[in-house]
């Protein structure tokens, strides 16, 4: 079944992080692009991300972390989603993920191992996010259509 | 012109004749609610004790009821923190006794339990509008296939409301569909649900509980008693065109089986730099503490009294064994009034502890998260620190010599600085049970209701 309704995205800044600017810009850009955006704002706990995603039947979780504690804050998120029955939800992570300068490839593979489908480096522009979302969501929709 | 107002309680039926021009209570009487025989018997006695012969027929006859178990409800949501909590708030705000709440997918064991609970109304919520739909539809199917005879109020995702209602109706269930209690995240919408629950109570539940004999002969039972208290509180806070209200307030109702707290306040953070999290709060909110009835739960509350330095003085000079026996005996004889000085002091202690704990649970609180930058503060629930008035209603505030002391237990505690309780409110005692009477009058005669409250609520230091 091809859905005519827009995709629903949950956005939020995880943990005790108060950097609100990036997520606000991102939410605005994605809304402009036609997505149904639920922006949970700053200081969002894993439980809040998950409960929100369940109630609105979200297609993707976009997790932001700027203050350098992303690893602790996002630990176990994928497993918690699985426990809550939304284990295969599309999950992105972006912002400023670790303290200090690191090779981004290392950072990326660490967070991908934690269950994020895509990990974005500092300074990622909304257009890049949009392009990835469109292609990932489209290929997921195609996969669903294939399975009888 | 006068109104005949009646409150069918589980033990007593209270009647009031109120002058609609002045808000004065012309006459008041009470008689035991003879629950097992016809309620109107007790009522007949109460009315004949009223001295209103000179005033002719009443202009209006209204009643509220918590008799025959009150309005028993079950709330079902999707996640416990979102639609589950929204459904619970809606049911409590409608004056229901919440028998049980469920979230996620109902299991067969859940449905078996639900059938046993014999609720009057089952509230089915889940999903925002356009959000999750398979679980609430599955739950509707489970309810449809059950032996449940309760009225089912559907207040979930409106995208699948038709499908859910259809499957329930096909199985002969009575379904009412209303707006979603949580149409989108961050928007709580419980008024339509409260209103349909009130209508169902008035049209069907009253009949099912055998109160309709009374209704035909005497007065229209229009809402459950706790809803009347809440409506009274709302009117008093908000006022009306010609009369200014009292502003943000709290009503504490200490009973034998539960302690209820009602607040009418936005509850927005008053401290700078605080982030407000969690489900949005309903401006008119009721919480019910089923473990804080000062009769039924006397023993457990007595334990709390022993453990809290602030309330321990109520136990001074009382033998440990006396306390245990007294608490046990209170639980057995629910309608009993304290006879000796020791019993009165103990009773006031129980009530103070109940008020303390119930208001602490109702109020919001500040949590600190230690970020790299130091503490970040988050508020959950309502900030009630600048609430202007607290009203105590219920037997203890009418009978106790230390009623003011009991009510003061609601105030801010310096040893719990993060609990956002009122700091400097005015304190009022409702020794006439006027809150529920005013709630009954609130729609049709708001000015009379306000005058009634202004006359009867007594300020205390
Ligand atoms: C403004 C700012 C603050 C303000 C925040 C104000 C506010 N309300 O937002 C204040 C002063 C409060 C602050 C505090 C702190 N900050 Co600061 N802050 C910054 C600063 C200067 C700019 C951040 C910003 O708004 N950028 C603009 C937006 C548009 O960009 P963005 O956030 O990166 O978001 C874009 C992309 O990254 C992407 N994106 C973001 N999230 C996501 C998520 C997904 C899924 C995707 C796909 C994309 C994506 O999309 C956005 C649009 O293009 C940065 C430095 C910098 N130049 O980045 C430091 C910085 C983020 N802060 C930092 C630190 C350490 C802190 C503090 C811990 C300590 C301190 N005293 O400064 C505290 C933490 C407080 C807390 N609990 O969160 C460090 C983080 C270090 C690290 N991670 O390695 C930085 C990098 C500064 C530095 N170089 O040291 N900060």
C-alpha cells in the first residue's frame, strides 16, 4: 500500500543537552520539505523519544547531541526501541558527538554499532539530511511493498 | 427562588436548600444513605427535616452521587506516559473512581480481569490523530469480543475511530466516540471526554445503579460528586462576567476511603531557567490517593505519622498498642466520629499526614540533571507555589478543632524544596460541604454558586 500521508519524524536533543539551535533549524527545514515533524525540543530522555514515536507512529527518530555526551545518552536506544515494539524504526544521529577532535570514521562506526542507521558529522546542512531521509524512507517503503 | 441540592454519599445523603438570590443556605439536613433499600427513603427523611415550608417549591432540583460505588472506570491508553496518562486524567477529572488502567496491547488475561471489574465506563484511548492505529484497533476488537457491558468511550486516534466503533457496535456494545484525549503530542484535550462521561453517567449509569427512582421523584442526578467538587473549584477560581474569581486554587478533600486533591492552575514554571517536561497538565486537575483514606488506610497512615518528625506530635502520649487498635478499629467502622481528646488528636494527625502526602504527589517537582555545565533543572507537573487559596473540604475540616493545622499540611516544606507546593496561600475551610453544592449550580446559576461559596467558606489562619 503506497501511503499518501507524509512521513512522521521525531526530533529531539538527547540527555541533559540544551543546544536548541540546530534542532530548531532542522525541524523548520524538514517541515518546509513536507514532513510531519514532531520536535520534542531539548533535554529529551530515551523514554520520551520512544513513547512519542509509538503514539504518533513515527517513521524515523532524529537524535541530536551537541555537548559531547552523546555516547552515554544514546547507549541502548536501539535495544529499548526493540523492547518497545519499534525495533526497526529508522534512526539518525547528528550534532557534535564526542568531546574533542576525532577521526569521524571512527565516531561513525562506533555509533552505527550502537544501532544508528546514519551518523552525521558536525556542520551537516539540512539539505544533506533531507536527501538521505528521502532515499532511506523510499527504499524502506519499497521493501515493505515487496513483502507480501 | 431556591434550589434543592442533594449529595448521595456512600454513607450519608446530604440535602441543602439554597436561596438563589443570595446564595444563603436556608436549610440543611443529612440522613444515612440506605444504599441497599431505596435511596429515596433516606432522602425522604432528610427532606422532611428541612425547614422550607414557607418557601414553596424549589426552582431547581439537582443531585450528585458517589453512592453505590460511585462511577467506576477503567482507562486504556497506548503508552503509560502519554495517552495512558491522558486517559487517566480525563477519567479522574470526570469524577470517576479509577478501578484500573491499562496500556499497550490488551491481553486475554487483561480482558478477563476487565470483565471482573464491572466498570461502568471503559475509556479507550491510544495514538495521536493520524498516529498509531493497529494497537487501539486490536484493543477495540478484544473489547468487542468480551462479555463487557460497560459503556465504551472511544477517545483515541480519530483516523480509526470509525473502524473501532463499527467493530464494537457489531458486537452489541454501546460506544460513544469523542475527540482524541491527545490529538497531537503536547496537546492535552480532555474536556470532550469529561463531558461525554458526565452525560453517560446522567443518562445510563444512574439508571444502572438504581438511582433513577430518586431522579424521577426528587432531583436529577447530573454528575458524580467528585466532578461537582471540581466544577465548584473551577467556578470559584475563574469567576464569571460580573464576579471576579479567586484565582489559582487547590481543594483538598480528605475522606475515609481516599484523599482527593483538585487544582485549578496552569502550573507553568515560576523559577527562571527551568525546562518544563512531560505530558501537558490539565488546568483543572484531580488526583485521587486510594491509599490515603483516613479510615480505610488508618494503619498505613499511622506508620507514616510515626516516621515523620513533622507530624509525630499528634502521637504524643499515645501508647503504641492504643494506636494500632485505634487504627484497626477506624478501618472497621468507617462512619465513626472521634469521641475522646486522644482520638481527636490522632484523627487530626492522620488527616494532616494524608493532606501532606496527597498534595506532595499532586504538585509538580523540580529534578536536577548534572550536565557538563553544572545542574540543569527540569520541572515535571504543575508549579503550585504561587497558588492563592487552599480550601479544605470533607468531614475532618467540619469536625476537627485543629482543622487549620490539618490544612497547613498542604504547604511548602523546607525539607522538600523541590516539591512545588503553595508557599503563602490563604486557607479556607468548607465545613458546610458547599463545594459540591456550588458545582451543581455552576452551569445554570453561577452567580448563586459563587455567592454560596463566598458566604460559607471560612478563612482560617
Ligand atoms: C551556542 C552554543 C552554546 C549555547 C547554547 C544555546 C542554546 N540555547 O542553544 C550555550 C552557551 C548554552 C552552550 C552551553 C554549552 N556548550 Co556549547 N556551544 C554553542 C556553539 C557555539 C554553537 C552551537 C550552535 O547553535 N550551532 C549552530 C547550529 C545550527 O549547528 P548545530 O547545532 O551543529 O546543528 C546543525 C548540524 O550539526 C545538524 N545537526 C544537529 N543535530 C542533528 C541531528 C541529526 C539527526 C542530524 C541528521 C543533523 C543534526 O543540523 C544543524 C543544522 O545544520 C557550539 C560551537 C559551534 N560552533 O558549534 C558550542 C559547543 C557545541 N558547546 C560545547 C560545550 C562543551 C558546551 C558546554 C558543555 C560547556 C560550556 N560551558 O560551553 C555547555 C553545555 C550545556 C548543556 N547542558 O547542553 C562544545 C561541545 C564539545 C564537544 N561536543 O566536543 C562546542 C562544540 C564548543 C566547543 N568547541 O567546545 N553552548
